[in-house]
């Protein structure tokens, strides 16, 4: 190696070591500056406390003055020196130690010390050249402006003008999920009060109106934590669902994949257009995948259920809902009856799998599938008119289904107790997935009464595609849900939907009252010669030419409305046929 090359290499190593030293110096200086900003106000408080103690006890009779003095000394010790003071003290201490100790060091020690120092310097240069520090997050112009306004000096100068006197920020930090800054709260300030003063904070910072600002209690009393969502940890992540990316979504703060395991009783809520159906599709896929899993969907809106009817049992009419709930309730009781002693939950098998029951939309089921008049036909062929409701069975499944591996997922865009979420089902929910809702009251229904106090502000979420998931383990960090296209759902492999065949034959068949007459067999109706059906059928059969409906009204003495209903029932049964000219003739069933 030539002398010029060696000199160039030496200069590169020196520059690298200098950059590394400057970076470490800056990090330590920032850390000390942050601690000083947090702890110096505590020194002022300690001084005030000492002055108050001396005013109350000028003679020092009690221990209050001594306690306050010790507290002040402890508080001062906890405030670190600025970096330049610390470096000056260290240099002075090293110089004094060298001046006193170096003359006493033997020559042999000097030689080996020089070798050790040389090795250490060379090793440090090599390490610095091969282990460069990771580049930090580069702030955007907007973030740079916000960071400047969050500095304690700027905040202290403008806080009183904006109605925020008594609050003071610490040094802000730029993270992958936005800007995080601790705020010291004096006097009567609390985290809840600071949250309600968000407009004042936004005005002080000059933040745009659609920029999300979160305020929650700090890690210790008297402090709040301000988070400004200028960016998301999910940025740059491909949120399109694929079989390889099967998670529910991505945490916008940590960037971690978020999953909701099967076996939970879910409440999925959000206003219209918030993306409940899209957010639930990855979950429905998991619930319908595998030999030991089965999916049942109650969808009176007849939209989302249609996408899954090749993989799931779908009930889209009140009668179908009641029949499905009856089967599920019977299956649940059968499983619980044979559950071995000492076993807490049913073990799913391909023959009797885990069943996930999805109700979409809950508010529609509460109204449309409640108090439905039906005709039950028992084993003896006798018909009984009764009123049925799907709600008691669903409530029973919510309370008892966990042990039988029959889990209820309740979805609604009206998350209010009694209307969108029945009172007996709401307490059984173990995991809540809340997308954007209209009001804080709806957020409290879904996420708990302490939702607002702990930062679960679902009414502030952007719509669609962002959710809060509260399962007792997660923090109040928003989740960007994955997008699963309708075409992807339709293209999924078909599966045989679950049905309860065993024992179902003995159950009574159900028919809606308004459809009972139309679906009844014609023979029993003709058995009574005085019935309207018999009279109309006899006149039509005896007529040599097609007879018109108005003539039937005159010959039978029935009203036109009654004749119209009787004709419709007989046509549905095939007993009479309407010709092209409107005339009626006897059908094959009448023969």
C-alpha cells in the first residue's frame, strides 16, 4: 500500500470515528436535555415546598423542614448536568488523576499501557468502520414544524395565550407511528381535561384539522402523553389479503401483525360504511377453513352471506334463522350432555366441528326475527300456529356455547344496548372490534365504560379500514385491517355447509303463517265440501269452457278478494290453471 493510500484510509477511519463519536455525543446530549426538561420543574416544586415548610415552622421544631430539604437535595441530584458540563468535569478529573498518578507509574507499565491504548484505538476505529449506526427517521417538513412547536421553550411561551397555562411539554420524540410527547400537568389539569382541550392544543401546534391527536394518561401521575399520528407503522405494508397474509391487520404503532384466534365471542361494530364486512372477511375465512371448523351466517340483509354460501350455512329469512338457531341450540345441548366429566370444552372433530355463528346485521335480527308467527307441523301431521323468536336461542348460545365450541360473533352498525346489542348478549362478549362509530356513547358500549378515559376513542377513528381491538391484552393502538375483495371470497374453494342431520327428523317443521295456506296440500282442503277451495274447484271442474274469475265470485257468493286468494292458492297447488285469455280450467292435481 502506498503512502497516499494509507493516508487516505487513515483519514476515512478518522472521519468515521469522528462521526460515530458525534452521534453518541448528540444522543447523550438529547437524553440529558430531555431528563432536565422533565425534572427541573420538580426542583422548583421542591423549593416551593421547602419555603412553605419554613414559613409554617421557622424554628425547625418539626421534621417538616428537614424532610423538605432532603427532598430538594434528592430532586437536584436526579437532574443530570448538561453534556458540556459533564464532559468538562470528566476532563478535569482525568487531568488531576494523570498529574498525580502518572509520575508514579514504572516504565514497564508505561510500555504495556501504550500497547494497550494503541490496540484499543485501532479496535475502536475498525468497529466504527464496520458497525455504522442505523439511520434515524427523517422528519417531514410538517413533522419538523410540529417538533419545533412541541419544544418546552415554545410551549411555555405560548401556552397561556392558548388557554393551556399549567401544562409543559417534555422533549418530543419522532417514532414510526408519529410524534410522541409527554406533557406535565400542574394544578387542576388532568389527562381527560387536556383531551377535551384538543382544539387549544391543535391551535398552539398549528396542526391541520384532519391530523389525529391522541391524549392519554402518562406513565406516572401528573403527566399525560400526547401522540400526533403524522405517520403509521403500517405505511408501506401491502394490506391486500392473501392466503400467505392471513392476519386481520397491522398495528399502526408497532407494525406487528394482528390476529384474533377462534374460540372468542366477538362484537364487531361500526357505523355504516366503516368497513365491518371487509374487516370480518379474514376472520370468516379462518372460521370456515379446516376440517374441524364450520361457519354459519345469519344475514337478513342478504348481501354478505351470499358471498359465503359455498362455504357456510347461510340463513337469510326469519324462518331460516329460527330453524338454524333451533339446530344450533339442540347441537349445543347434545354436546354438553355428553361432555366428559372434568373436560371444560368440547374437542372439535370433522364430524362435530367448532361452529362459528355470525350475525350480520344484529339490529335487523332483533326486529325481524323476533315474534314471528309460524305454523308448526308435528309428527302426526297436525298444524299448530305459534309465535317464535330467534333471540332466546342466540342468547343461550352466547351464554353456554363456549363449552360446546359454538361461538357467537355479533355484528352491528347500531351499537346501543337493547337495539343493536341485546342485553343478554353484551356481557358475554370477550373481544370487541370497533371501527369508526358516531358518538363516544357508542364507543363506550362496544369498548367499555372506561374507553374514553383509557384512550379507546373509536369515535375519532378514520373510516373505513381502521379498527380498535380490545381483548384485555392489547393497548389502544389502531389497526389497519386487511382488504379481502369480494372476488377473492367467491373464488375460495367450496365446502359442505354444516347441518344437523342427527335428531333433526323428529323436530317439527316450520312454516310462516302467511305462507301456510299457499304451501298446504290440496287434498285436505277439498275434503270439506263447504270450504271456499272446494266450491271454487267444483265450479271450475264442472265448467265446459274456461271460466273467468269474476264469474266465480257471482256463482260462489264470495267476495272478489276472497276468490282471488283462493284462486292463487289452488294455482300454487296445481289444482287449477289460468289460460292465456285469463280463463281458469282444472289442473292435473284436481284430476
